[in-house]
């Protein structure tokens, strides 16, 4: 069983487009693709939760005011996801 830091990224991963809300490592851990201890998964979940709670709103406001075309993409993705989720529950 391997243990990895949630924020560790290789230069090739960083050279890609980067991350949206999650790092590649966080995606792997949260989706169950990477085998980590329950304690480490809890830490990753806590890290992601805190990042969203503390920084996401500010980032959205900055995008809305300073980079409106990306804000529109974000808004469309969130709204489309919400619509798809609502359709699944009906």
C-alpha cells in the first residue's frame, strides 16, 4: 500500500493545464484509484473541503470581475452538472 502527499505533482503533471478544484493525486485518492490509508484519505478530504470553504468563493469573485469569460465557463459547468444531477434524481 503506497502513501502519497495530496499536493505532490510531478513536473510533467504541472506542465499540463494544471488542476481545476482537485490535483491529479487528489482525484486518484478520492475516486479510489489510488490505495492510501483511511487516515490519509480523511486528510485529503479535509484538505479539499477546507480549500473549497476558504478559497473557492474568493476565486469565483475574482474570475467574475477580472476574467469573465472563464467565470462563464465555470458557471456553465456548475449549472450543467446541477441540471444533470437533478435529472438523475427524477
